[in-house]
C-alpha cells in the first residue's frame, strides 16, 4: 500500500468532531462587540510608487448599518476529511481576508468542521467526499440559522466567503435564502474563488435560480463572484476554477472594482507582506527601501483586472502595472504551489480576496448606505 493511499485511508477513518453549538461564543471565530481576530486593527502601510508611505490601523466600526457573515476557505491541515475545530490556521486567514470588513459591518464568522486539505487530495484520488461536504455545510447552515434567530434582529447582511467558504455560501443561498423572506435582507453575496455558473450571456439561471450576478455599481440583492488568473495565463480546459463543465454555460465574473465593467479597472489591494507562501519568481521584495514596516501593505493601482468570458471560460484577468523606474515591487503572488510547481487550473486563487480587498470593503460600505 502506498504512503499516499495510507494517508487517505487514515483521513477517511478519522471521526468528525462533535458539531459546534452556535449558542455559545466559543463556536464563533468572530462576533461583534468582543475581543477577537476581527476586532484587532491591522497595522498597514501604504506602498506608493515612491516607496513606503503612511502607516495606520484598519478601523473597526462601532455602529455599522449592516452585518457580514463570513465563511473561511480551506485552511485546515487536520488529519481527517473534516476539521477537528482547532482554529490556529483559521485565525490567520480570517485576519488577512475578513478582519478589514469590520470597518464596514458587524463581523460574524462561525467555526465549522470544514473539509480539510486532505479532502482535496482525496478528491484527486477518486474518494466520495459528499459525506464530508454534508458535515461542513450542516455546520454553516446551523450557524446561519442561529445568527438569524438570535443575533440578527432583522438587520440587512452581506455574505462573504472564499473558495470552500464561497461553495458553502452558494449552497446556503440556494437552500436557505432564495425564494424566502430573508432574501430581502441580503444586500450582497461576495463569493469569489469558486465557480458561479450562468448560461452564456446571462446573469442568472445556472448556480442560482433568482439571485443574479451584480451588473452595475450600487446594485444590491446580487452576487459578486470571480476567479482570478494572471494575464497571459487563462484557465485551461477542465480547470478547477474558471472553466464551466458544460457547453452553453460559463463561469460568472463581476469586477469587484466596478460591477458590470468589461474594461481594465485599477484595484485597491491589501497584501500580507509577511506571507511565506511560494510565489512564481521567488519571494517578493516589496520596495527597494527594504522590508515592510508593518505586516500589511496597501497598494492602489499596482494591480488592474478585467472580466473575461469566452465560451465556457469565465475569469478575472489580473495584471501588474509594472514600472521598473519606481520603488515598489513589479510582482505580486497568488498562484497555488504544491510539490514544487504551481497548479495551472487554480489561477491566482490565493489573491482572490487580497488583490481587490479595498474594493470589496467599499462595496459593503456602499451596501450599508442603500435603503
């Protein structure tokens, strides 16, 4: 028996942890009004063409007009197909992806028995992961029901997810929101990093029955979704992200900088300057001045993006506006590295949230001003 197969069988044999009790605060990674990862301001420095600029802390709003319900992506390296609810990796991801939203909304983020990185390997080996998905989704559903019943008080909300988190939220929209009164409370669903399928030339009708892709600035009750690929490297046929499995369908793309745009739009980006993830071309030197003075950097217009739909392909094409004469980096990362190479069908998956994060937070702020 191979080592890989042995690990997969061990993963399958692992018993899932007991279901979280969402009546208790310990089952939530983020809750408004308490000290946690979402109430801790993030030290951030502006990275401009002339180098490092001002440094500040991300805001945490005291009385925002709406809520955000966040489901984090696949980060657990626990042994089983489902997480054991230890949240060390999850805290770091929530800080990078979601904590900044606390400046625009009340943050809610449940801990859930997500499918682990072992589940990704299991899928590649042909394992049926439907029971693992049911466990993970069952937790997200239970958390959302608890949120609505005991924590929401009729307030408008935005759903925020990435990758597996977006998958969970897609299912939540289909089963718990579409066609129900609660749909009126959902201002936006921000679900990048997982394919939202639509018939070619349409905004709805594939993944969702009645919830459309956002098609204009200021629109509410719609979905912001995209999968990111570096310019010159479109998703190959059969790609995990960005290629629809059936003719006549495509993968929806909404440019987070300007909904409905098919042009290049400059992105408002926030980067983890201390990330140790592999990057094509090697580690990034963010500025010729030296290391970043803070864990996070903000760049405005260093990166641009446009939506591309060509047949079954649909993706957010990302380019770096490199200038060899200025002092900041001419490269950013985002590709998923594994076993010494980068996965071609995943694109710039790791940059889905960070490359346009300022734009995503702005969308939530705008949704909060909509009556």
